[in-house]
């Protein structure tokens, strides 16, 4: 079940196991390597709903950051 922080929904790894065809360990590795943008808060990893949508579109953190950088320089 997603957690709401401020105005955005965040998913814990256990939630993502039910959504994605990946194991808990694979999801944690994706988060740590930046393939799936997320944050570790305390002992839990959280992924925002927006980051999950971008991941499902096939875009990882590096692509998103590069797009932001290009928009800044325009």
C-alpha cells in the first residue's frame, strides 16, 4: 500500500514486488544503482509514483537528469 508524503505517493519495495515482475533484491539493486529512482529513508527504500511511472516508460535517473540539464541550458 503506497504511503502519502506531502502531496505525492511513495511505494515501499514490498509494494513494488506486487507491481513489477522483479524480486525484492532486484528492486533494491535498481534503486541503489539509479536504474529506478528512489530514496532510502531509515531502513526502508521508497520510490515515488512519478519515478515509478518514468521507470515503466523505460527512462532511468540518468536520462531524466540529462533532460533537466538540457532544459536549464536552453
